[in-house]
C-alpha cells in the first residue's frame, strides 16, 4: 500500500532562528508518528538545508532543496549543483515547481535531466506538475499534465519510478489568491498522472507511485483531499509555515480513512 506524504515548501521565507524554532516545535509531532505514519518532509531555502537537516537528526523528517542544477560543477554563477545539494545533507529535491517554470524558464527537458541527476546522487526527486488557468479553460489540462509527467520520467528505469513522488499543483491554485481545486477534480487529474506513468512504465509503476496534491490547502479542506480517491498526500505552503500547521496536517493524515 502506498504511504501518505505530507510536506511543505518554505519558498523564500525563514531565517535560521525561524528554522530552529520550527523544528523544535514540530519535534513532538514527529516523534509521535508510527512506522506506518506519513512520510513527512520540509523544503527550506538553500541557506537552511544543512541546518534543518542537523536540527532534525534522528527524527522521521526528509529535508529537501527547492531546486538544483543538474551539472556537478561549472561556470553557472548563482546556481546550486546536484553535488552541493547532496553535500548539504538533503534527502529530497523539489523539481519543476510552477514558479521555476514560469519565472525562470525551466523546461520539461531540464526537469528530466534534473530527475536523472537526483537519482544518480541518491536524492528523492519530487516532481511538480500542473496546468495553467488558460490550459484548464481551453480543455488542455490533462494533456499538459500527462506531457509533464512523461517527459520528467523519460528514461528512468522502471524499478526506480516508485521512488519518485509526483506533486500535482495546478498553477491557478497556488500562491496568494489561488483557488483550491475541488477534490473530485484533483482525483481525476491524479488518475491522468497514473495513466501517463502506466503508458510509459507499466501498471506496477503506476500503482506504486505516490501522487500528492498542492494548491491552497488549509486545515479546513485538507481532510476532504486526504479522503478522496487517488490522493496520496498533501504538499502545502502557507498553512504549514508554522510548525503547528504541519503537525495538525500530520494528525489529519493519520486519522484519514484508507485511500481508494
């Protein structure tokens, strides 16, 4: 059975003192998790990855980076290489977030190269996919998401696919002013994600891969998402920027009915 994933992306927020307080306040909730509890992760800014990893030593918490360059090194001023991410102690790396795609021109091909680099270095690639408001309005949401999934996972060995969680984050649902998708709609798109994986990598990979939702999730709507078919967890922003918010989401995930 697929495990539930619960995590948060801090984006360009938090200084060291904030991170120290966050981990300290989250620790009791993490220690209360059983062996079959949610896979829990936080994705701090680069300046805090090493410290959050140190602060959470011994706790069931994956620490991720928000992006990386796929090359080992080179003349790429301002970039962070895959080797540097690994050297910071990161367990996971977020790839293909819509802000990276929209603001920084990240392409599906670049995401694919980063997925392969992450796997080579023992990092979990958390691949973000999602359609824009125009793509949804014009009836191309399914095609967009399927393309992003297939291109991100192209060339990945079949036995590695299940190690790559997919985060469905519709562009129109995230950030300030975002509108959360209806749980039924999310379930439909998650089925599209699995079908894309099935087409390229087979039924076993499609059935085993975790597909989580992110987009204006809060404590009021989280339970509805967690109880909907095909939704394997939540990737949350502002609602989990306080440790008590992430702790509450972990409790909801633990209490959620078995997924269908």
